[in-house]
């Protein structure tokens, strides 16, 4: 397929029904997206998450409303486990506050998909130095999960929302504090236009890693945990950039395993999740 025909196909597909049609059309029209990024956008725009549950009463989050947890269960799996333990009313009891993270993808120098991550400030009183995706708890003024993720990314790393095309929102994950975290996938067609600007009160470092690493068993370890009678695995991925070592684990790792599975359309090469009741 030629470059021109790829653009034409992307624009034609964007004209069909779907929540991401305008985003895909804008991505194709930008002229900066590679053939591979356009094909990924076409693929992800067809993704439809399962229906979300309703909001809940106030829950416990960290002091800045940020999303950090060793827990990494899809909300549907957590609700099913709770229903088994406490009865049919568990779904309502597990209706948590909303949060969103931005999974911002771009194409690396070797054509691989890469994702932008942050290292949490070492000066913070909780979860200092942990790796995360840009994101946090929804504000009352946020229209949806997309807006939450883009706002938080701008606040944390200086990412201009106009540079990112949102192509999909995956099923939410549930943190151990019952915070529903929606992974919002965005494409950054022009990485050079992004000038990282860390909010030093929240972020020590901004870096990126290859997305496909979260499907491989290399540089990975895991440990079993228990939550509400559900046995699940906490995954840890080691990544070295220069002389720096980053450990990506817990909720962030769980979300990236799921995103990588959707993007590459294959499961990870290791046992991912939980043992059913």
C-alpha cells in the first residue's frame, strides 16, 4: 500500500461510525504519521471496552490524587471476585472514583512502538521514586477519561494535548483502594515536537520504553498477592537506559501488559493474571 493510499484509506475509515473517527481523520491529515502509526490508529479505533460502572463515594487515594498501586486487576475481574464473596450487591459496593492515565505511543528510531513514562518525585511523602504513566484522579470539570488523561499529562510532563491523537480507551483497572483507572491510548505522531517539561513537584524524570517489552519474559519477575480472596500476580519489569535502572511494576505494569496485548494482538509469553475462584 502506498503512502497516499494509506492516508486515503485512513480518512475513509474515519468517515465511518465510531467515537474516534475525527481523531483518526486528523491524524491522517497531519501528514506526520508514519504508515505504521496510521495502521495502529485504524486498528485501535475499532476497539470497544466493556461498559463502565457508575461513580462511588469518596475513596482513599494518595495525597495528590495520583494513581499508584500494586493492584492491577481489570475492574470486571475484581467485581466478579467480590460478588462471589459478598453476594450480588458487590458491584454497587465496588463502584469507585474515576481516574485515567495516558498511554502515549510514538514510533522509535527502529520503527518500534514506545511509550512515555515518568519517575515520581523522590521528595514526595508517598510512593516516591516509583514509575508511572502520566495521569491521576478526574476533576469535576473533566468531560471524560480522555480529558482527564490529557490534562494530567500536560500538568505533569508538559505534553501539549494538541500533539496527541486519542485513539482508544481500554477497560478500567481497579486499584487496591478501589480507584477505577482508565487507560487512554494516544498517538504522538511528531515526537520531535514534544518538549518534555517535568513538573518537579511531582516528577523527577521523563523517559520512554519499548511497548513490546511488556509481552516478553525477559527482565521480568513476579510475586503472588491476595486481594478479597483473589490470587493475582504483581509483575516487575527492569529497564536500563544509560546508567539508570527503572523498575516498572504493579498497576503501571498491569496496564502496559494489557495495552501491549491489544496493540500487538497477542498475549504475553508469561502467566499474566489471577487464579479464578
